[in-house]
């Protein structure tokens, strides 16, 4: 297994990441889209554990920081500019001479899963998805989370702040990012992956969630599963939460087994 630090362009921005190669020639590729966090993929050990395991099992794997996160340039864009980043990352990954340019898989965690769906679900090179702890509807997810933490009054205050923020700048900090309430409401909360793919042809999708997830509920994930009309699988991991702490090896194993299954199906033309 080889790893090297890489950088590539997304429009005028420079994005940075790490590329993991197996010893095989022209392996299938995996692109990983991280969750919302100021440190990008570098904050959570899960991503590098997965990339190493993927490389050991014959996949090339790209980890990268979205705009405004980690070592990449730009500003966080609430899941919208990040869609351009995901497209640029896949083009960069599949342009490597060592990689099978026709055969890619996508991993996305939380917001990264939604970005992956929005940006690349129609790309014929993508043969399958693994969505880790990804909500189907960010409006309902954020509303439910605020009400759980602050009650209905807390959500009403958030809505008020989103209006005030149109005139007087208001900033909230979450996961190390300075967020504008007006953009949380006007951009982030408009993302709905389940609605986007409902009734449409799309690659097979694995949904993976911990049964102790405080940010995405099991009912949300089962709702997501029900919205998927194509090939799908829902896996609920016991005794782990939103970051899959202490279950990283299991997350990698379940995900890579899914991709290997899809790879075999693709190779045999089933």
C-alpha cells in the first residue's frame, strides 16, 4: 500500500487530500466525502482506517477536504459548493493512470453522503454508494435535533435568528465552523437526498448507521431505506454512534464487502 499527499483544483480553489494505492494495477476507485467539520477528513480516524483497509483489499482510495475544511482553500458552503468539489475529486481520482477510470464507488458520511448523492448519482462511472449516518432530509434532521437539544422554543429562536441574520450578521459555531443561520436554513436545510433519488434509477446504496447515533435517528434511516426503489441494504451497527467510534473496523469491513459484491456483479454483467 502506498499513500501520497495530493492537491487538485475545484474551480479556482485548491483542495488537498491523501491518495491510497494498492499494489494491484488499475484497481477500482473509492472516493470518500467527509462530514461537516472544520478539520475535514483529518478530524476523524475512521477515514484513514477505511482508506488503509480499502487499499489492502485492492481499491484505490481518495480522502480529501471539502472547501473551507482541513487543508483546502475556500469557505464552507453548506453542501452546495461542496458538490463541485466532489465532482472535481472524482475526476482527479479517475484521471490517475493507475486507476480503472470506469469503475468507482462513493462513500459519504452525514452531510458528505448527501453531497455525494447530489453531485454524482447520475455519473455512469459510479457503481455503488455507501452512506454512513446520512439523514434523508436535512430540514427534518436539523429541526428534530434542535428541538431535542433546545425544545420547540429553541427551534423558534433559530428561525428568528435566521431572519435577523439577513440584516445583522449572526454566527453560530458547530463542529469548528462559523455558520450563518440564514444559510443553514436557506442552503443546508434544503438538501433532501431521499426526495432526489425517489423513483429514479440510481446505483445500489448501502445505508450504515450506529444504533446509538445522536444526530441521525434509526427512524430517519429506515425512512431513507424506504425511499430507495433500487438495490439497497440497511446495516445497523450495535453500540456505536454518529462517528462510529470503536466500530471503525466493522464499518470498513461491511462497506468493502458491499463494494466487492457490487464489483463482482459488475464484472459478470449481472
